C-alpha cells in the first residue's frame, strides 16, 4: 500500500504530519518569534486541537512530531521544513534562522515511518515548503523571496528534474518586510486542480499568467479581510477537491469559495494563526494525497 506521495495540492488528503501547539509553543517569547499581540500559547494549543478535529473528521491519518518541549515554537507549522513527492521526502532548509533545526525533526519522523528521503537542500540553499505549489503533478512553482533563495530552487530542480518534474521560480514581493512571513502560499491556496483562492495584487505576474494559461479559475479573497488577517483569510487547506478548512471570521472570503462550489469548515484561530502568521495549510505537511 502507498504510504507517501503528494504531488497535488488538493487531491484527497490521506496522511499528514502535524505537531501539537500546546507543548511546542509553551513559553514562546512573541517578540523573538515575530508573533503578534494576540499570541497566547495556551489558547493556541486549544485552537490547534480544533484544527486536529477537523483534519481527523476528513478521514486523514495524522503522523505526529513528538511533543518534546524543545522550544521550537514555529515547528507547529509543519508545512515548511519538508516537501513530499511520489519518490520520497525532500528535507528542506529554512530561511528563518530560528527554524533551522526543524528539518531534522521531519527527517527523523519520516525514517521512523519508513518513508524514503529523496534528498535535501544543503549549503547556502534555502527552500521553505510554504513557497512550493504543485501546479500539476509534473510542475512545481516556487516563490523566491526572504525564505527561499535561488540556490535552493536550483538544488530542488536538480533533485526533481530526473523524476520528470519541472521547477519554476517566481519572485515574491517584500510586502511587510524581512521579519514577516510571506510565502508563495500566502497569496494562493489551491482548492482543486482547476480552482484556486488568490490575492491577485501580490501574485507574481508570471505565475498568474501560468495559472491563467492553464485555465485555472481564480477566486479572489476579499481585500479587507486579507489586510485585517495579514493574509490568513486566504490560507485554506483542501482535504479533498472543493472541501476546505479555513480560519473562522472571514465571511466574504468564505462566501466567495462557496460560490465557486466549495464546502468550507472553519475553526477559531486568532491566537494561533493570525498572531503567528500561519494558517491551516502551514500547520499541516501532506504526506499522502491521492
Ligand atoms: N507555510 C506558511 O505560510 N507557514 C507559516 C509559518 C509561520 C511562522 N511563524 C514563520 O514565520 O515561519
């Protein structure tokens, strides 16, 4: 039975890697981690449990990173330190220095579950999972910005090219500065193979052109909700095509997805997602989608 492989953003989610916020975020200093005033570690832990319930309801199996109190608060954002392919996991290299130890945690858990390691981003190269978007099974778009650099994109292309996957780098804007988190996934959430939620003003033009050329329907996330949430209205997790999990409190963006045929379930996440710059996609690393 296949236990890994995810070269799609929205095929049914079967297995996913997560880490509970209660232990990982306990005692985190918001200034050090660039968390907003709404950060509350205990509340974040409870809100994370709300997401876990929705993921379990979808039928996906959760693989857990251990609850050791290693002080790695951002390690709850499991989307970023590794990327899954049908040929094994790529162990990435973090652009945010406080997150440098996290790829090692992912490698250990993959080894424990018998998931092969296809390769790793090394040396000066950096790539974060939030910058990687499967446009289709053979095409990976990668945002080049504060977290992911050209050396990392070239290494990724060298690892994936032999498996018939083409890697395309797209420049991201600086937007709120080098300390803030802006990934390619901050401005797009695929909802199905032919549908994506976007914040068009911050999309790289050539990426937008690629999506349009492929006939992918683009649903606009509400601009006021985007500003009010630092983009978290847009960060939604498909558990199957057109079935998504979103942060509560963004009715216009939710209605736009529903109008495009999506079913949207929500969870409260002011202390976890809005404060810490990562939503339900960031809190999940798909291990198997098919
Ligand atoms: N894929 C994502 O957008 N991840 C969000 C990561 C948030 C975390 N506080 C960070 O700055 O890396």
